[in-house]
C-alpha cells in the first residue's frame, strides 16, 4: 500500500507546527502565493514514428508520436536509438491512434542539489534536486522484439553516456 503524500507531516513526525500548517493549507485557511516562475518556454515538438509492440500494423504503416526537440536532439545519436524510432517518414503511411501511448525511454541527468528552500505549505526546510529528464518514444524494429528486450538494449546504451535511464511500457 502506498504511503500518502505528506504522511510524516500528518502523523506529527515532522513537528506539530508543520502538521497544523499543512492542515490549514488543506482547509483553505492558508493562502499560498502563486509563483509561475521564470523558466524557459516549452521547446517545439518533433514528429517521430514508431511501430507498436502491442498490435501489428501493415508493413508500410507507422504510428506518429512526438517528443520535445531537445530530447530528440540528445537521444538520436545514441547508437541503437535510430533502430527503434525515426524522424523520417519515408514511404511509410503515418497514422495516429489517440488512446495509444508508446513505450518511452526516460533519460535523467542528475544535477547538484540546490540551496535550501522553505516549503510554502509546511514551513519546513528542504533541498530540491536539480535533475533534468528527457524522454522519447520507441517501438519495435523486428517482429519478435519486446518492450523488455528493446528497453534493455536502450538502457545499456544510455548507461555508457553517464545518464540513468528507465522505460515506461506502452498503453493501449
């Protein structure tokens, strides 16, 4: 069973003051300042094409998916990536299935911890991580490829670049 968010605060393990501030926040008694931040604009998306694992498509058909441009620029040059996803449509026919979510590889670059901040909700100090993640969809290359086998191949290739990687399975 999953532990609910703020469990340690609710049980009083982080102090009664933090617990009361959190309960006030839930009740709407404590206003929280809106801070949209000063981050960068969202990068452009790139159309990518994959063959799904879950169901067969005719030989000349591929599914159209997308990834952010910086994600594709970083990942496309890692050795086996081009076998399982491509940005070139060629002679194939691209189709889109709204309910389909492709398998994805998520590459994480661990950054240094930031300076200590104070939570707006509980008032407790914390140190946020400065990680950057990028993900791209992937599909099968050969008829007998599986998400696990392709994922293991991609994770092994990404490990040599010094980044951690994980896969998420496709959903239909």
